[in-house]
C-alpha cells in the first residue's frame, strides 16, 4: 500500500515536471526578443547636434555608387528629409537587417532608412513610420535554358504557378529576413512543409536573385518591385507568382523617439503630395533602361571597386599630395563629372577644369587630355597646399586648399583677414572662414580695408568644399583606399 502510494506520488511529480518543461520550452520558442532602447535621443537632440544618422543596408536600390555619384531610393529620400529637418545627413551602412535594429536601439543611429516590411515581430523592436509604398512577395524562379525556343504551353508546364506546388521543395532565403518568416507562415497556410535553405544575412536581395538566374539556387522570394526590376536584366527569371498579400514597406525609429517619428510622418505626408515622390520611386523600381545600363557598368559599386575610368591616374598623381585619392576623385567629379570634354562659361575645361592661364603655368598644353589635366590639377593643388603650411590641422588645411582651387588663393586670404578682424579663427575653415567667405559677395564686406581682391561669389567655394567632402564620405563607404 505504501509502495503504491509512493509510486503514484512519483508519477505525479514526473508528469508535473514534464508539464512545466513543455510549457517553458513552448514559451521560449514563441517569445519575441525585444530590444529596449538604451539611449534617449530624439528630434531635439538631433537638431542640437545638427546631424541625422541614418542606418541602412547597402543594396542596389537603397544606396550605392554609380559613375562617381551616390544614388539610391532611400538615399534620395534621406537627402530631402535631412533638408526638411535642416540637419546634415550621415549614412551608416550595416551588414544586415538584424544589425539595423541593434544599432538603432543601442543609440548608434537615429533612424533606419531601409525598405522594411512591417511585421508583428519587428513592431516589438522598433516603431515604424507611415509606409513608403506597398508591395508583395513573389516567387523568383528560373526558366529553362532554351525557354525562348519553347512553345508557350511547354514553357508554362516547366514553371511553378501556385505556391502549393512548392510543398516538399526548397526555397533559399536570407536568415533573419521577412522572407524567411513568410515561408514559415506559407507552410502553415498550405498545411505542408516548404524546406528552407538559409543564406547568410549579409547577402543582398540582388545577390540572391542573381544566384537564381545563374542556377546556383532553385528558388527564392523577394519584394515584387525589386524582383521585377531585376527581371529586366535577367529575362530568364520568372517573378509572376505571388506568395503574400500586399505588404507595407516603411522606415523605423526607436520606440522612445516619438518626436522624430512624428516629424518623419509629417514630412512623408507632405512629400507624398509632391511629384518628386513618384518620380523617385519610378526611377529606381520602374525605369528598366536605367537599371540595365547601371548593372552592366564597371562604375557601379556592386560590380567593381571603381569610381571612374581615371582611378589609376588619380592614384598615381595624388601620391605627391599625400591625400586620399578618393578625395581628389570627388573633386574631379565636382569639377567635370569625369567628362574630359566639358567646358565652363569662364573658359575652364577638362577633367579638373583648369583655366587657360593656369594651364600654361602648369605646363598643360592640352586640357582635354586626362593625363595632363590630372597631372596639372594635382600639381596646382600641391602649390595651394604649400601656401597654407602654417595650418596644422590637415582637414582644415585641405579645405582651404580646395576653396582656393575654386575661387582663387587671394580671395581665401581676404576671407582669412576679415575673419581675423572679426575675432574668428583665421586658420579654421569650418564655422569660421567659410562663414566669412559667404559675406564677400556684399559691398560692405568686400570694400573693407583688409579685403584686397574685392568681390567673390562666396556661395561657390562654400558649397564646393562642402559637397566634395560629402561625396568623399560616400566614396569611403564603397571604395577601398
């Protein structure tokens, strides 16, 4: 009797233990990892700092470099958003979507400016903005090698037309992606199993779709707008089978950045009423000609580590300057957009837009010749650089050099003299001499006794330096030194 009683107690304890174990295991599986914001940094702090830090994953539609120019759907929108907030834009590229959320909530960025599908899991981690656009996920599959010679009926039989035909098959998707989550849900909806081949989180959607086109993987799924534009370059792909309903694509902020979220939504509401909004979308997701031309280019950052056809020349002649060649490349883009044939109204011409008199002094006989232009232009930069030898900060010295290249050494010297007269630091360009050179377009300033060379349209050197350094920062994101 006692043994039976003891056995019953033991069985009950075992059952109770197993029940607890099962419940705990179930909870641990279904529990969503919530990343709590670790830093209070909202719109007020962003405006005080004068800097908006945007987190994004590098891709062929989000942010890239093409023929020396930073481009991308999110990038163009961000430029407008930063202008709306009246702050400087800083782009921080991360490896994958999961890292976007980590860095955002750790305070390493202010906003996620990447096309994110709004999902329940993700809403636990971040606050989503109003949607930018609607899309749906589609199956990306490869047609047979001889598809162009097949009759329509045979071609149709070779392709999947209904997601139910995927049961028992394998789809390759990136880890930690909404595509992975979608396949899990699709399997449940269809009452069967679709196997997953998990790809590295660092792979871009473009790279994965390219692997389908090359036959390295059988299927993947992707947002319809991205898949459709890539199909124009890879006609062997079929992207006509939807595997989801419409999805909202948006940006994201921290949960505790409520003012920034509100400002973003207000800006989006205004932007959506402007023609620009649709023009930008169509440029990156509808303009098939532009996409085909870009993806074939050697000067598209997804293809090669090249900015321009003149990279080797720039590297060669920049050595005497001891500058980063990418900075000089940014200057050349500013001057000529890498077109050696271009001339200005002031008779400057060539890649580095040398004036006739300056070219003669530098020994340049043919300004349209890329070799002579880059050799002469870097030689001129070296001369100007030497003129500011008393400035110990190399960044500030570089900015004075570039400003002098644009408007003339002695106009910059005038601005330094006037800055010193007004109690500013004449050896610092940022927030000192750059402000003064803007004022040299006004009579009361260029007629000041310390100004020897008169009027200068100060907005030109001001923007010249600013834009070269902004572009240079983009170059450093994509191109190795």
